[in-house]
C-alpha cells in the first residue's frame, strides 16, 4: 500500500495467536471498520518475499465465505494484512457453549467452509489450519474462514498448526495440499455432530490413531438411516488416513453436502445460537501499536508498490512500456559510453617563410596531418575533421551507405611565420566565443623531429580546452 498503515486508527485488540496479533481499526479514509493482522517473518529475504506473494494471492479472492484481504503492507520482517471486519463468534466458542450441534446446523457450517476451500483452491492456496478457532460465524449464522497465517509461511520451521486441526501428513511433516484441509474439515464436522474430537485421548491428540484415520464412524443417534449412513460414509472419507482416499475436489464434496442437506430441515436455530453469545474480547493490556515502519513506508517501498501495482493491473502493452522505461537509464549509460566527443576542425596551417631554406619545417599539408593525428590520439572520443587518419567516420553506417558528417564545434589553426632566421609558431583554438592561444619561437634551422615534437606538445596542452 502506497500510504502504509497511516490511514488506520486502532480501536482495540481482537485476538493474539501464535503467529499474529489482530487489531480492530477504523479506515479513516473510507470510514469503515477493518481488521489488521500483524505478522513477524523471522526468516530470510526469500521467505519474506514468498509470504508477501502469498498474501497478495489472498487479496485476489473475493467471496463472502473467505475473509476479504483489502490490502497488504510489508517491510522488513513485518507483514500486515488489512481485512474485512466480521462481527460474530468463532465456531470454537459456539461448540464450547453448546457441546454439539444438530446435523442440519453442522452441515450448513461445513458447506460454507467447503465453499471457502473451493475459493482457495482456485488460487492454489492451502489453508493448513481449518480449526474451530478459524471459522467465524456472523450474525446471520454464515461461516467465514479466517486466519491464513499457516498458508503464508508454508515451509518454515514454525508453521503454527492447531493441534485440533492436524492432518496425518502434517503430523509427519510431509507436504500438504487441499486434501489436508479436507481432513481438518472432517474433524470439524465430527466435533459439531458429536461434541468430541475423533482422535483426542485424555485431552491430547493420539498421533498414532490420527495417522490411522477414522476406523469407525460415530453412531449419530436421532438421525434416520437415509441420513445417518451417508453422513457416516462422508466422515470416514474425509478422515481417511491416506489423502488418496479422501474427496479429490471441492465440487464433489459440496455436492455430497448438498444432497445430505436436502434430507434435513433448514438450520433455523443457528442464528439464535450465535446471537446468544458475546464476541470475545481480549484484555486491554494487549499492545495497540502498529509497527512504525509499516505506518510510514520508506520511498523505496512506495516506489516498489507503485511498480508492482502497475505491473499487476496493466495490459501487455503497459508492461512493455514499463520495461522500456526501466531500460532507458541503461540505454543512456551505453550511449554515453560510446558517444563521441565534440567535432573539431583542424584547418590547413598558414606558412610564411622569408625565402631562406627551412628543412626542419614541413609543408602546410604535412603539418595539418601531424596536428590531426596528435589530436585524434590525445582525445580519442573526439571527431576530428582534418587530414590523414581522422575519426570523422566513427559513426558511419556503412551497410546503409550513410556517412556521418559532424558539424565542427571547435576549430584549430596553426600559423608559422619565419623572419630573418627566427620562426614564430602560433596555435589558436576557438570553442564558441572562447579562444585558447599558444605561441613558440624556433630557429629557422630547427631539426624536423624537434619541430614535430613541439607541435605535438602544443596540441596536447590544448586538449583540455578543446575536449573538456
């Protein structure tokens, strides 16, 4: 979220579990109550990114049977889910008060939970903790599946499974899938029908009995045979030890629930049972503070949120545009690396001798070639227009027959004047309105190598002015 949690005002704590703290808050922007679930991800960067990705998958689910995730805010080890607030009681509270439920009410709740699992299956999410504490009953008696902490942190050492929702594969530490949630749903259905956990012995889960699965279905007195026998068969199927023996799809499971419910009356008293209970409140000494790093996100996180949202919502063309914008800085760096410097024109030198022989002073065209070569070597990124081995074709597109013609930004001109045995050599460079002027005096009998070396030194001295 671009704004972080700054738009939420905490009202009171709602619950605290092994993995998360839940707070009731008000969205001051939209003026609606929400729940904020705060998680700590004490793991590496890869695990944090995976948890955030799973949270965004939850945000794509829209169903009245699944707790809606409005937003996901993450930074560092902190992760917050902003969810819909559903006033009501948990199924655990209802069973603690009533012991067991009539078959029609139990099937109505189980059908809602199966519908929630169908929504999760479409996003390939395994809830992993379908316990009575994670089934919320609203004031209309409809069930809502909440608390997806285990689904966020699959694969970590501390997964936080509820003991009363454990499946055989979870007890062995094996991989889980939708059929593991079916097993937990079978435990819920058994508890609602009988008031007892099918694998509890002396207040604890008997792991060996759990791994063997349900051997004998409960008697379920008070039900006719045409309801009791299919219901017992369904319980044995849900609580089978092997995932292969359980229902393989949510569609088949919901169809079995639908056929059973057609044989039973409507659950008229479920709403009254829910309304007769008070929503559980935690003690006021629970922390009501939001992590500061989630309240005001740093600019890097805001930029990542904007880019992720644009990428997730955009079309293929929009994504290509985003990729192009991301590659522009790299393209600019590459162009800067190969882009030539200024274009310099080395003019033909002017040579004036007084008639005396000067064997060490080359002709004008030779001096122009010497200047051109010295400038090209001293400023390799500069395009030089002159004579000899110039770099004026550095950007030539030869395959297309197109030649680069640069417009000189700087000019260099050499003037040599010899009078009465002395020679004055003047090198002038002009860049816009700025002028650099260097001058040397030689004897007219100077050696050629000495004269050429002096010209090269004059050019190198002016290179910082010509190509700054």
